[in-house]
C-alpha cells in the first residue's frame, strides 16, 4: 500500500488515534492474555497440586472470554478501519506490522477454539466468562485431547512470539523512532 493511501504525511497519520472501542478491546485482550500466561505458566508452579482443577477452570473461562472478545473485536475492526500507518514507515515494516496484526487475530481466535476442543476431548466443559457452559465441539477422546493439546501449546508459543514482536515494534517506535505511534493506542 502506498504512502498516499495512508494519508498526506507521517505527522498527520500520527494525529489519528485508534478509536476508544478499539483501544478498549486491545487493552482488555492484553489483560486477559496476561491472565492466561499467569494461569498456564506461573500458578501451576507456585500453587499446590490440589489447586490444579481451579487453575484449569479459570484457564478455560478466561480462554472462552478471549474468544468472545476477539470475535467482537474482529467485527469492530472490519467495520472500523484502523488509522493509517506513518507514511515514512518502510514497505517491509508496513507488511510486517500488518501481518503481525492479522496473525494476532488468527491466533487469538484459533487458540481458544483449540483449548475448547481439547477440554471437550478430556471430558471438560469450558464456561463462557466462567459462567455459561459451552456446547461440546468434540466427543471425549483422550488421544485426540492429547493431540489437540500439542497443537494448542504450539499456538500458545506462536502467540508468545507475536507478543515479543509487537512489544518490540512498540518500543522501536517509542525509543528509536520517537514518532508518537505508541500514543495512538494508549488510553486517555
């Protein structure tokens, strides 16, 4: 996409923040993903084995909430285009940013679906927002649950890589380019 398609200039493009709904979705997903990281990677090593069922229930509830928020966020995003990229951003970085952006949508929708399927295969029922039981996607099948669990973990690893790339990009804009891009997503 050409610089002309993104607006008259880099400064003008930077004056257009993300709308409030987009920022709210962004930071809500950040909070939910941080909660998932804590539930999946931190708490199991800190809490006794007896807390495993509670941690799993919270993980499944948070995952289903991420799925709901991401589907709403995708609908909003498709109806409300994001602000233009800075016109001085190289074509390569522009493509990387756009690819990373859409990869987040893909991973943050597929990952909870895989978790839902794995839970069902293990005989568990995820609950939307931790309250509303979700329908069964697959029949109980231990072997299938283990296979889907491996794919789920792979997607989780990809998500961690995307997070590193995204945060690195934000830090690049904040401390190297000092172009104000990061302010477009900060609340307030």
